C-alpha cells in the first residue's frame, strides 16, 4: 500500500529535483494522476507562493517505478502569481511536460459560489468495493491506496448493465486520508480527476472492456481545499467516445458540499480484444 505524502516527495532545489516513483500506484502502468501529483510537488517546492491554482500536462511516455528527474522553470513570477513549466524525464526520455499556476493565498476579489453538489448518500450508507467484490484481490495495486464507495453503480463491476456514463463515488485515501501539505491535498483531487474517467466511460458498455485507455493529458483547476475531509466525492462524466478518443470532465466535492476542484482529460483507446457485436 502506498502513502500519497511519502510517495510524492521530491528532493533538490533551484529548478532541479528528483523523486522515486512507487510501484504501489501501478494501474496498467503507473497511474498518471500520481505522476502528475509528483510534478505538482516539484512546482510547489520551487515556488515562494503557497497555493496551487491550476495544472495542465501532457503525458508523453508511461512512467516506470524508480527515479525520475524533474526540471522546473519559472515562466513568470509576481507578488501574487507564479507560472512554471515542469518537465519529467526518466532514463533520458521525456515522461511528462506540465504547466502550473501557483498563487498567493491572500488574493482578494469578487466572490460567489453557486455550485451545487449532487444529491448522493453519505459514504457510511454505501458498500465499499471490497465488500461488493468480497474475497477478491484488487485488480491493480493502485486500488489498495483508495477506499472507494460507489454511488452510481453499486453492484459487481462484471455484472453492470449499460447505462449513462456518469461515475460517482466517495473516495478515502489509505493508509493516510488527509494531509497538511496543500500540494499533497491537491494531489488527491488530481488523482481522482485523472482516474475516474475510465470507469465513467465503461458504464456505457457491459461486460469485460475490450480496451484500455491511457490518459493523453490532464487539466485540473483548484478552487478550494478541505484538508479535514477524509472522504471526497468525485463526479465524472464521459459523454463522448469517438474516433479512438474518450473525453470527459470531473468535479471533486467535500462532504459538506464545497466544490474543491474541476477538470478533465482526453484518453486514447488501445484495443486489447475485439469489441462485442
């Protein structure tokens, strides 16, 4: 089992950082949201400002467990904002390139909040995936790091019917659920936004999925943080899969109904068997 704080640690300074990518976050390959969380922590280590505001990256090559080199370059910095480019390489090959905005946490301006969290049962009224799939091992090490209590489809995954591709679930990270470091907290939302598009898209199909769908990119906007909230609700919709691509968008909420982060991504389909007729 991985620990998000420990497994995203970076060392170094002055634009040159390193990290050890943990195999505990493996999915088909290392989970892209996890690798993005490492990149964000490097940006946070480089910036004098305290709060991430936005993150966008291209996944250029699947990362492997082991050491990764991280170059962080300032594009623009002021008293209130800091724009950075983050480049991850492994064995001299590009893994990811990201753009990050970091801001002062004392920004002033207009305020409104009309976001309405979906009406869903609280997590203590739902079964976990371990309970639903009792006695079965998680299909990938990644799922050992997150306790998931699904909302939209609460039965066995291999028995799901075709339905609207909207995946909602409560998540709690394990073994540590919350983090004082705002950049690790941001990583919770990044991982959920990156990961839950595939199960959302899968709801439009039944049976064994004939494809995998690695992420091509990831975009996340951080609106506010809730480090006291062990559970986070992710709501992810995939309205379109066409011409070899799967697209969608996501939101992450705190249990008290605050919208924490929004984002989306594009995935590329890789068929592993013939699709059903």
